[in-house]
C-alpha cells in the first residue's frame, strides 16, 4: 500500500482529479516538449463533461502558457478508455504533431501515464493491504496505529503532517474571514463567516458545536471552490471534513499538535486503504468515494484522538463509509459547490456521530471495514454513469431543466 503522503496533498482547488492531476501532467508534458509551437489537449468522459466547471481548461492554459493551447472536449468516449478522467496531450513541433501522451487522473491529484511506470513516490510502502492485516500486526507488536505509520514511513512523517496540519488551519482561517460570491455563475454566497459568528452567539452547547464544525467545513470547502490552497483529504472536493473536526476537537478539548498528527496519521491510513482497495475518485465511484472516504478518515482520526482501541477505530471508519454507500456525484454546472460544500459539513457532523456510536457499540460490530471498502467499490462501478461526476443526472440535470 502507498504512503499516506499520497492522501494528503497541499494544492489549489477546486478538484484534485480535474485540476491538480491535469496540472501535474501538463507540467511534465511541457518539460518534455519545451520547444513546442503549440499544444493540443483532448479531454474525455468526466473531464470533458465537467472540466469547465472544475477549472481543467483554466489550469491547463496556465501551465502551458505562453504557448498557444487548444483544449478539446471530446463528445465521444474511446472504447479503450481505462478511466473516466483521461486526457491526451499533443505538441506541435516543426509543423508535425507528436504522438500522444495519455494520462489518467485517478483521484487525489495522482496521475498514471499510459506505457510508463508509476511515479517513484507512488511505490508501495506498506506491506499490509487491509485494515485487518494492519491491526493483527499492531496487536502482535503491541503498538498503536500511529506507531505503525511511524515505523513504516519513518519519523520524518511527522514533519510532513505538521505541514499538512498548518495548511489545513490556514484554509479554515482564510475561509472564515472571506466574504462575497463564489466564482462560476451560481451566485453562491460564502457562508462560513456567518455560521461562525452565529455559533459564538448561541449558548446551547449542541447547537454551538454543530455550527462551529459546519463553519470550519464550509470555510475549507469555500476556499476550495474559490481556487484557494487546501489539503486533499482524500480529495479537494472532500477536503473540508477532516480539518473541521480536528480543529474543533483541538480547540474545545486541548489536544496537542502531536496528538493531532497521530490522528491524521490514522486517518491517512484509512484513506490509503480505500484508495488501494477501491477508489477516491468521484468520476469512478461517485461521491461515496470522496465524501464517504473523508468521513471514514475523520471518524477514525477522531477515535484515535480520543484514545480508543483498535475495534472502536475500525468500527468508526466502517460506520462512516457504510452509511455513504451509493452517494452520487452530480455537481450542478460541474462546479464543486452544490451539493459539495454543504455535503462536507454534513459529513463532518456525521464523523462525530460515528465516533460516538463506535465508542459505545463496538462490541456489536458484525461488518468489517475491509468488507465495506469492497462494497463501496462494487457499488461505485455499478452506479449509472450519469451519477458519477458527469453533471448529466440527479441535481445537475434537474437544475438545468428547472432553469
């Protein structure tokens, strides 16, 4: 299984698969063809259908400028397409078009290039490939899950997670201070600042908790929608869930940064398992793969933060993912705004609930986390294509018809 560094990436929104992945691919292609007279990029399937709303064309032109670049939104899906987020790069050199470089943007900012070996930083780091295997190893060594991460990745992982936590906090802070309308044409106003101000006026503990956590999730998600810098956890579109609950718990209960790093390590482990054995791509498996995975990561991280045992941590992650099964990805106008922003806030609150349920009911668990991961993938690949980040079904379609 790959490093948790592949789950937490710091970068600009609004989409890890539609902007961060294509951006990396364009940078590589430009390095390989620095003397090109022009570039042509062909977007397929989900990238073609939601690329404008997700900013794919914008980021490609930014990377490839000042060289003239043609962006083609293919209306046909090639029979040999391996992933819905696929794009072909061509360069014009001495009047002749070069052979294509076909790239799959597989989620979380990661890319695979047809005919080439995976990137070095994507090598397998963990020998275990299921949570059951990892827990058995930890029980045998009498260590916690965060210690397993340190043992496998080395002590430098804490410096990495310190940068991740810093970027998460900055995204919340920036989002809480920002006002105005988000770009894209939906005229959606930012709400994080208002939620936070209302929370501090309310004296009912439960209402205050809900509003603060939701304000933090809104803050990150709105920063993402406005092309701000956030952390994938595991994707840009679901990046508000983990930081929202971690910041709330640290502020309200005094957990140290070191304890938060340990929790993020466990959350990253859960995200890595989902990415290894299923998917974190909305285009491949719907929003269950994005927000569902983020909720599972957050629930497990919360359980670690509260010092729960292996069974409770697993149960928290399992409940969270299980109750997102079948969640569709149908962003209105292809923008990572509706229902994405609210969905992050709902998932953050659900993560808190899942952690609490796991604390009391873990001895009644009958479904394993690994089983739910496999179920999520099977559910995802069988969801109708219109409901997998194409903006062709559900809310997106009814919104267009309503207008």
